[in-house]
């Protein structure tokens, strides 16, 4: 098992990100991408960071009603037109995730499958803001202090992430 699929290591990484580089969303990108890439169900998939993309002929397939997401989930093909299955949108841990986020709604409408996280709460939507396949909170944040929940929540998150059917 990878270190980023280990709860103790993960908690420490999130806490270090908050303390050492607070308020920077991009700080979580490598953590989230590693967790997704290390899931057994992502072997036929390609996870690409498109957070810094600008509009161009090549990138427009990733641009939806809410602009570019942070990551797109594609078929693992050496083809610039690989099938697009969904996206991942990351927020900083101090941002509360709720269904009123205009960006989230745009991503769901455009890309259908959206994994939405601030590193503490993980929500997976499919086709509609009301169709939540899982919503797991690993802890509670009070100012910059995280009160982590038990290992059970982490195990539930990994199980749910490993069961996402991106390519269906």
C-alpha cells in the first residue's frame, strides 16, 4: 500500500499543507492525484492536471460551463482525443463544500462525474447535483485545526473511491 493510502501519513500531509503553505489550493493537487492514481480501479484511466489550461483548440474539450476543472479523468490511450469520463475539483481544506457552488454545478452539467474534495470532505456526484454516490468527511476543521475522525471513515473513503465506475 502506498503512503498516500495510509491514513496517518495522509493526515500529516494535509496538516503540513495547512501549516506550511496555508490557503493554497494547488498544495493538495499532488496528494489528491496520488490517491486517485493509486486506486486499483484507475489502471485503465489517465488522470491529467488541467488546472492551468487556457482556452485553445486542444484544451476546449476540457472546458465546460464552469471553466476548467483541476483534473480530468480520461481513457488511458495515447490519443489526444481520448474519451473524457469526468473530473476532479479540489478546494483548500478551510473551504466548506456545499451544493451551492456554481463551479461545481457547471462541472456536473458539463462533465457528469465529479469528485469534489477539500482533502477533508470527499463527495462524488454523477449526472446531477442531487445524485451523490458518496459523501465522506474524514474530520472537522475549526479555524486551522483538524479534528480527525476514526480510521473507519478513511477505510470507507478508500472503498468508495475504489468502486467509482469512471468509464461507464
